[in-house]
C-alpha cells in the first residue's frame, strides 16, 4: 500500500509540449517513486531536453538540501544535473563503441550518500533518477549492495519503459539472469593462468578476482599511471566474445585507454552533481549492450578499473570489484568461502 505522505509530497511537472505518449511513461515513474525504494527524483529526457519530472524532495525521506537551497531551486538543480548526465551518457555511448560491445545502456553513479542512474530507453530517450542510500558509506571503498535496491528498481523501470513500445529487456546489471545466486570472490574459482602486467604484488592480487562467471579484466591505477593489470581474456569460455576484428591484444589496449578516461569522467560527473548530492564519485558502472565497465575510487588519485564481458555476470563482477578494492586498501574484513 502506498504511503499517503509520499503521495501528498509528490511533485510533478511536464514540459510545455506535453504529449499523450508521456502518460504511461509518467505513470511508471510515479509508481516507482511511491514504491519506497529510496528514489526521490526522476526525470525523462528526449534528445537531452526535459519531457517531465517527478520528485519527493518535500518528503522527510529525501536528503537534506545542499547549501540550504529552496525546494524550487533544488528541483531545478536536479533537472539540470540530469540533463548533464544525459549528455555524458550520450558522449560515452559513442566512445565505448570501439570496445565493440554495443552502446551504453546504463550509467550508475554512486557517492557516499546517493545513487544516481541514467538509462537509455530507446534512441535519444533517457530516464534519470536520484536515490538516497539507506545509510552513508563509511568504508574506504564503495559497497554496491548498499545501492542494490535502487539499482534493481531502476532496471525494472527501464525495462518497463521499453516494453511500452514492445522492446525486450536489455538485462541491465544482469539482474534478470544472475538473480541472487551470487558467490564471494575466491581464488579457487579460476583454474586458468591469467595474463598479468606491472607490479607482481598488485597483479597477483587482481588475478584472485578474475573468473569466467564474473570479472575478466582488472587494472589498478595510481597518480595517472597503470601500476598493474590482469585478465583472463584468452579463457576458452570467453571465445564467443572475440572475432577476427576483435582481438585480445586490441581489447587490452582499448581498456587501458578507457581506464585513463574514466578518472577524468568521474571528476566531471562529480562536478555536474555537486549541487544535488554530497561527496565525490566512488563508483561508476557503464553497462553496455554486452557486459559492463567499472570504476572504483580507492583513494586520492587511486582507483580500480574492471570489465565483465558476460551480461549474465555484471552484478557479480560489481561485487567482486568492491571486494578486491577492499583488499587493495587493506580494509577487507570479510572472509572468502
């Protein structure tokens, strides 16, 4: 049953040119906001231009205003930040084509307090949302499980929006196929000699998180330089993801270039969101049509970059990124099984 206070606090606004096509889309967004998942603002854009927005910024569950901004100012700041995120997503979609894994489907941005998501629904249509984490992150490395309820709900919304025009799900996050059958990182899960480069102590640690049912490429970066990298791209289970025009060596080179770009992207996104959420970007997920790319901030000028080629294991790979990040920073208190 919907909380009456949520319904009362709901604010909706449409662009000047409201069209019948928005009705069902707006209804789906409204249902998500009233579902109590922690999402407090959703906006829909076509070609980067706002179509409509809905929010719960006046409800106690919404985060406190930054710089004591008035509700109207907050609303406008979220809409502008959403439009900027759509621009970033569209630009990224073009840049990741060289990976030959399709365009960008989902961009997830996690800070210490929030998860912000941007999904490409179809063509130039995007839906952007802001959700408050159940509790602020206190560890050195982002924990994706804190944002999993928001992540799942956003994926379901994107799928429902596509179904309005009879398009199938793109399985963002791999939620539909991986389900809850996730297992912790364990070195015993990989029976294959990984390719390594850079510092042996770091690359050796990276290989423990690699497996066909999870992460396939990992690299550690500090002060703008790659210190170590490891991958299992030549594993027999991954052969279908390569062809005459997509070689292992080519993918490695492209991943290294993209890893350098994501450091700058995280700074740009942090700047774009500075009037809407607190803190810098700790976790970025670029969900592609095939697989996903991950960025985890470990400390000042230090981060972890990872790739999963198999869409079924995107969520597992995300969990493994966090686990290996904690090991690299010496903050892992969990025992693998």
